[in-house]
């Protein structure tokens, strides 16, 4: 990928402002989650209490996820960015009145997460309208790496603040300030590229009369139109399902991370350097490779190749326990290859969705994607924990590898969609 392409996309003021707003928003969320999970566990010594926190964090997606896309399509995305970050900035400050109480945290995190239901899909829905198709791969690489790196940065910052700040309540003030910065970036955006269709009329003159506030017939009609489009457009439906599956992979990876470190005989403290950093480095390489090859190689080839590679890597990881001390170089090589393979799947699928989704339904499509990704993170975490305890990590990784290889083979042989994904120019 040419260096000037990266500079050119960041010189696009609209994309830069959205990217910075997302960066500060994501860092704030991961920092806040790290601190609150630590506070809950420290006060209760209960993983169940932490589980309640995660439940309330994901609850807005379970309730609102199927519907938010309609509002994103109709409302100004600029206003969604502004009010989401602004409300979160205010919500965070309410933690200052909680002290050491635990139950109020659940109510507050529910409100905080509610704002993300609109913000994150609006970001994805906005990108195709502000950059050219040639920049889709680079934009998707940058947004993906921002999401992953912000989690690491948030956790690192949270750990340092807990350790060094004399008063931990200062953390909430810092997070609120970061969200205000995200709000200011959003305020600098122009109106036109982010306007909604405004087909859905809202009237709040009588707040208690829901049928008057919202045209329910039009609302349900747009929901049906959105899901009908997704159902009938195979080049959108398949990527949506597969991307949610990829997120499930990441959720499972986070759950087995401590067990994997133990299996390959490295300390948990060293695991971030030997596993996470090489994986991110591999993702950087994969993003650059896909950016160069996506216009020359069919997307189905990249996707199936990525799936096959991840399946083989899982099989290799399941066999590492056969070594008394697994070779350091082999562990690093596998994690780098994992990052590369992931991007071979992630970027072509995101580009496919962006290329085949009309403006009028982008919010509903990316709202559905956001919902599937969130649910794809939550439920596999619960299932994987039980499977690892029941079968052992080695067997789970082996079965997981076989399953992914079977999916890649089945897709290649039987899915007409995969065989028709794009052409050498698309």
C-alpha cells in the first residue's frame, strides 16, 4: 500500500474527524470498563458480579439492536456523534456519586452503553459517503486497528491510573474530558455528507403520546425493508454473518487467553508481549497486503484463504502442548500469521458490504452488523468457558480448527455466493 494513500485518507477532514472521535470514544469505553470491572471484583470478589456488569453492558444491544438502524438512516449522523459522546461525558460524571456502592454501577453502565448503540453503527454507515471506493480497504484496516489498539491503550491507561493517581475519582473526570474532546471533533463535521433520509417523522409536542411522536407504521415498514434487503442481497447477508462469526472468534480468544498462556508455558504477564502484540503486528501486515491485492485477487479467494489459515493455526496451537517448552519463534510466527489471516477475511467482507449497500439502508445494515458483532462477542464467551472446563483447551482448539476448515471447504464447494464474490476489480 502506498504511503501517500495513508496520508491522503487522513487528509480527508471528514474521515479524520470521525476517526479521532471514534478513537477517543473507544479508549474512554475500554478505560472505564477496566476500572469498573476492577472495582466490582475488588469489592465483591465475585465473578458473578462482574458477569452482571457485562450483562448490563450488552443489554441495550439485545433490546435496541434490531431497531437502531432505522434511526441512523433517518437522523443526522453528525448529531448522533455529538449527542452520543456528550451524553456519555455527562453520564460518566455520575460515577462520582457512587462511592463504593456496586448496584448503581449497573444502572449507569446501562445508560452509557445505550449511547454506543447509535454511535458505532453511525460511524460505519458514514464512511462510504465520505471516501472513494479505492480507500475502503485502508479505511477498514484503520478503523479495525483503532478498535483493537484502543482496547489495549484503555486497559494500559486504566492500570496506570489505578496505580498512580492519588484519588481514583479523577479517572472519571479524565474519561469525561476525553468524551468531550470526541464531541468537539464531531461538532467540527459539516452537515451535508451526514444527513439522514428524514423519511421517518418525529413529533415530540406530546411526549406521552408515542403514536403521535413516532410514525409507527413508517417505522415498522422501514425495519421490514431493511431486513428484506439484507435477506435478499447475498453479498451483504453472508459478510454480515461471517463478520459476526469472526467477532465470536475474538471473544473466544479473550476467554481462553489465560489458559492458552498456561498451556504454552509462559507467564500471564508475558502473554501480552508474546501473543497480543505479534497478532496486532500481523494485522498491520495483513491490512497492508489486502490493500495491495484486493483489486487484483477475488474477495472469495482472500476470505477462504484466511479461513483456512485460521483453521490450520488453531490445529497448530492445539499441538503446542506436545512440546515440553514450545519454541518461542513458533509461537510468535503463529500469532503473526493469525493477525494476517484475520485481516484477509475482515477487510474484504467489510468492503463487500460497503460496495453493495445503498445509502438509504446503510444505517440498518450496519446497525444489524453492530448487533450481530456484539452478540457474537457475548454468548460464545459463556459457551467457551464451559467447553474449556469440560474438554480441555487442547481439544477445544483442535475441534475449533477442524470446524473452521470444514466451513472454508463447504464455502468453497457449495456456496454460490462465495464463488461469485466480486471480480478482480471489485
